[in-house]
C-alpha cells in the first residue's frame, strides 16, 4: 500500500474530508478525488496505478487525472528516493508519495 503524505494541511483535509473537498472543488470533482485517493492507497507502488492516465511530469513529479481537466500531482517521498542508473526516479519502487497539488490544467 502506498504511504501518502501531503504538502500542507489543506491538501490533507481535501483528500480526507468529503465536505472540505466538496466545498473546494464541487461534488463531482470531490467524488472523483476520493476515488483517486482510494486508487493510490490500494496500489503497492506507483507503477501499479492504472486509472487516471498516470504519467511522469518533469523530472520528479507524477500526475494522475481526477476528472476532465482536474489533476493530482505528487512526488516520491522516501528519505532517499529510489533511482535508476540514469538518476531518474524509479517509480516502480516508489511506495511513499507526497501529494503536492490538486488543480485544473491551467493552474498546474
């Protein structure tokens, strides 16, 4: 199971409290966000993610679609992140992540 951390307390609240997420993002996006969080918690590592068009974004971030143009961004959160020989993050071995942002495509 992936271990989740959050960049700040508001992200933690939006990802764990239904009413906070609905107030911030609306009911539809909040419902899809809860589904994505459940998907993250169910995976043993980042490479097991299959829904939400999961993909690497830049050098050290990962993006998962929530709903339409809404995205969830996270980064590896190990004390020493697992790396491949080319010094890129080895997402197949990442089991700890930090959610850093939730927003629409124009915002992220």
